[in-house]
C-alpha cells in the first residue's frame, strides 16, 4: 500500500512540474512500522511548494512523509543529499 501511494505521489509531482526522489530508510531497507517516507524534491516551481505538500497529504492516505527541498539544503550539503538519492 505504501509503495502504491509513493508511486502515485511521484507521478503526481511530475505532472505538477516538480521532481522528487526517494531517500531515507525506505530506500536503504531500514524502514520500520514507525518510519516515514522521505522524499528529496529536486525541482519545484516556487508557487507549488505548499500546494504539493497538501496534495501529498491526500495522496499518502495517512502515511507519514517528509519533503526535503534541495534548494533549501545548504550548498555545502547538497552533494551529500544527492548521493543518498542516487
């Protein structure tokens, strides 16, 4: 169920002009019952930042998630975040 919600969320983001990739415990197989789904947003039109968060709340159906916006990550840490995303 989480996988279906995640795939729907990623597809929805692309349709809205944003790109995101999975990071965190779900990607690294450390995911547990209390884990959230972490997404690194690599591209997002500025006017959609809050809108996509609201959209994802509906799409994720109660699953906890976090969005990390790459453009808000300090420049010296961006490569590290991108490495976790690949």
